[in-house]
C-alpha cells in the first residue's frame, strides 16, 4: 500500500508541477501584486512600492467598485437565476419526454433541446457578434422595426443592462435545461403515479412531488451558474463595453478596465480578488442553504 | 591521410562558423501604427532601404515588423503589455502624450546623448522638440506635428442659404448656422440623396478616446480661455468658468437644442470612424446621414481626396467642390487662451527606442535614417499630405518642399500653427483625459453641466491628489 502511494505521488508530480507553474504561481503572484502599487506605465512601473493594504482600503471606499458589484448582482439575478435557471426549468418540464404536455411535443421538444444546447456550446465571441448584429443600430431588429415604420433605437445603449441579460439568458439556458431534464428523468415514475392515484392535478403533482425532488439539482445548478455568471466577461464587454457611462460595468469589466485601460495592474488585481471573495461568500451561503435543505 | 582529412574538416567548420558569426545579422524589431497613411511606406521603402544602407556600411541589419492591433487604444494596450513583459519591439511609435509616463516607467531609451552628438538635431523647431522632451531629456524623434481645423460642407451651407466661404467668429455663429441647417434638414437631405443632415458634431464620449478630449473638448475649452492644467500654479484645474462653458456647449448641441447626432451615437460601435464617414457622405452612402460641421485632425483633408481611403469623397463632385475648412473660433472674439480669437491644438507621434534594446546604436541609426531631411522630403513627395508641418525647419525652408505646399498646407502652417498649443506633457495627463471623456459622456446621458463639473472636480482630486488641484474663476 505504501509502495502504491509512493508511485502514485510520483505519477502526480507532472500534473502538480504544471498546476503549480500555471495556476498556483500566478495566483500567488497576483496576491503579492495587490500589496504593491505596480502599474504598467508611469513611475510605479519602474519602481513598484510595497503599499500594504492601501489597495484594499481603496477598494472598500471605491464607489465605482461597489456600483459594479451591484450591477453584477442585477446581471446574475436576471440572467442566471431568473433567466437561465427559471427558463431552463420551464423548458425542461415542457420538453420532458415522459410527461408529454401535448402530442407533438416529442419532435418540438427535441428540436428545442437541440437548439438550446447549440446556443450553449457556441463560443462566447460568436454569441457576442450574433447579438451585436441583432441589436446594433443598423442591426436586424431595427431593420425589422423599419418595415413597420418604427425605430431605429440604440438598443444596447438605451437598454444596455437588459440587452446583456437577454443575451446571457439566450447563451446559457441550454445548460440548465439539460441538467434539469436529466434530473426530471431520474425521478422515479412510481412517485408520480402514486400522486396521480391520489387525484393530484398536474400542477399539484409538479408543485408537491416533482419540485421537492428537484430541490437538490436546482440548488447545485444555481450555485454553479451564479459563480459562472459572476465571472462572465466577454459577452457583455463585447456588447456594451460597460457603457454607456458605467451602466453595464460589471465587476469583471471594471477589473479589466482598471488593469488594461487605466493600466493600474495592482489595483486591477485587487478588484479581481474582491470578485473572488464575493463569489466565495456566495458559494458559502449556497452551501449552507443546501446543507440545511438536505 | 584520414587524420589530415579530419583536421581539415574541423578547420573548415571553424572557418565557416566564424564566417557565419561575422555575417550574422543584427535583428531589430519595429512597431508602427498600421492605420497610418505612411505605414506601407515603412514596409516597402524605409525598412529595405535602411537594410541596404547598413549592409553597405558593413553592419548587416534586419528589421522585423511587429504588427500591433489598431487603432489607438488597442495599440496602446498591446504596447504597454509588451513593454511590461519585456517583449516589445526595439523601435516603436508612441503618441507623444504618453512619452512622460513611459519615460518614467523606464521603458524608453534616453536619446539625449545621441541627439547631442547628431549635427542635424539643431534643425528641430522648439515646439517639435518640446513634444519629445520630458524633464529636460529627449526620448524620441518626431517627423511632424498636426493641428485641428474646423471642416464644413459647402454644398450643405449653400442649400441652407448660408454664406460660403464661411469663417465663424464665435460659438454663437456655429450654433446659428447649425440652427439654420437643422430647419432645412429634410429638404437638404433630399437634395443630396442622403438619409438625414446633421448640422454639427463635437467628438464626445468614452468610446471616442483621446479624440474626444483633443478634438472635441479641448477645442472648446481653449476657446473659452481655459486649460486642463494651470501652468502658472502647476496644478490641475478642478473648476473654472471655461470648463463649465465647455460642458454647457456640449449640453446645448446634444441635449437642449439637438443640433447634432443622437447622444447615443457616441456610445455604440466605432463613432469616431462613423462621424468622419458622415462628413464625407455626398450621397455615395444613401442610407447614412451627411454632417455639415466637424472639428477634427488636419489630415482628414487628404483622406477625403484619397480614393483608397474610406473617407474618400468620390468625383463628381469631389472633395474640393463640397468640403472646406476654417479656423475654430473662440467663444467670443478674444475669449480664447492668450486672448486669441481662434484656437487649435497640436499633437503627433514620436519614434522611440525601447530601453531594453540590445542594439541602441543601430536603433538610433534607423531613427536618423527615417528622420533625415532627404527621406522626409521623399516621403512628402510619395505620400500626399504627409509631413505637412515638419519638425525640421531646414525642410520647411527647402525650395522643393515649399513648391509642394498646397493652399491647405499654407493655411495650416500660417494660420493655425501660430495659434496652437499642446496638451500638458505630464504623467497624469492620460488619466485626466479619461475623466474628460467620461464627463462628456455624462452630458450625453442627460446630466446637468453643473453636476458634471462637480463630479469632475471630485474625481480629479481623487486621481491627482487634493494638493495638485486648483479652482479658477
């Protein structure tokens, strides 16, 4: 046994080295950076100074950061929790092959599943371009509206937050839908049949039998997509760049801008650490909730 | 016999190896904005010509081109990331307003000892020297500078019943002309075959980047007699009536009177590119509007006559029939900086050497080559509209050069250059410029000028420190 453990350790070395060099190392370097005033240009680029907790003090009192935390919260609530999880559950139930709601559901259900899945596996940049070409001033939506003598509207400027929420729902719902579908299929048939025998209506069956059994997958899924969505950057950045003003500036966009637009790399890293703590905190909250419910 | 063969082989390899060493070329990398009109000239002429020149001098050199993203902001980001990582080109172009910050960052080679030994340095005009000098040291070489006129569309003015040629003498003149055009916009648009007519535009918003600050905000601020930095006290200006007047003017044209594009125009896509396309739209893009008045970079005059440029105004009617230029007036006559009636501002790019280069002497040879009088003159002949306002006075006085001057060049050199000024050559300037862009965006979003000024003052204080700001009447 001991010998096996020893050879196991040897076998793990290459993976550990890679992880240490490309993950752990940069992470530790990043944390070290937050205690300096390192910048990409100006005097601090030449002689970065150790500044202690100054970056964290600044972060605590930075209204733009807290504004971005609030906007990320709106973005996550709207696009991940209400949108992806809610819509995903609805679609999963509607397209479920076991409980056909109407006879043709098999074909349409499979088609809908395939389409949602297709959206989820499409690369972020492609999704971004699709939505830009749809919502742009010269885009498809305004062209359609023009046929009815309406518009044009700068959709992504006037309804920036709504635009990025919709795009993110469109992008991510496939995941929740697949996860919920799998969970629905795993509910024992007998439980539902028993409810039917007791005379439960379809809604009652869903509310009192299916939903409670889905609680755990729902929690796990909401936890996952919350964390993912807090980390989403590319799609909203492509669509609005955080603008107009700071109206769609999510935490990730603010971190990027601090680092690569204002070139304050140390403070940008501090913002990223802030994001890390916020998502970690949320993960803990979910974990506690999940533990209690289970 | 066999032994001798081996010895001969070894000797042969050694000789060959030494020969290869002696022949080994010095490789220098070079980065330049790909969107500049003379970029192809670097690829097709400067680089091969310099390589031949160095070969003839017995030091073979190879220049490798490092292509960076375009335009300004991505170029800047790529530049700084490469500099910080120690992987940037040996020679690269830097917008002169970044030179102070980059010099302090230790990225740039101090060229002072090089230029002091170079007899041609004395030909640089003081203003051009200033642009590449920081803290008494020279950090790069520049070939030319630029200015900003106001362009207007003669065809639109005539259709609106406005006089041509036109030279406004106050902001009110601009507003009055804009109102007149606005009243007839549908009619004029129909006559031109465009979707709409926009009376006037001043660059604004965050997406506009430095163009917002320099070609929009600054051109107004100087006309109101103000600056971002008060040289007398050595402090940044947090509040002044000129700042407020500038913000109010933005508010007037974008919000109050709606004499320009919709405010949202500046917050989506690539607005600076688009606004220039509007200025040059004479009906070749029937689904887009035409713009009647715009303050912008002086090179636009040449872009609009260059068939390969997207801003080209096709013939007929052609640029000369529809586009004209004038000076940007102060708020009122005499209200501009230094009591001027008209204002403009200059910038430009410099060519700098990476402090980490292994071959500083050869890199400086390349700079000398590109900035020699002969090469600058040849460039001027080859690329129409290039090097309009040379950094070297011996070029300006050259009879061949003078013969090439068009009336427009003479207008820029004699009417605008005497009025010009520059942005503060300070490390903090790029950050202050970001605040200015954000301030204009706040106006576009409907905030009141007074509130925006309060915001600006607070942010400025947070950016440069309370001890470095001043409030002026």
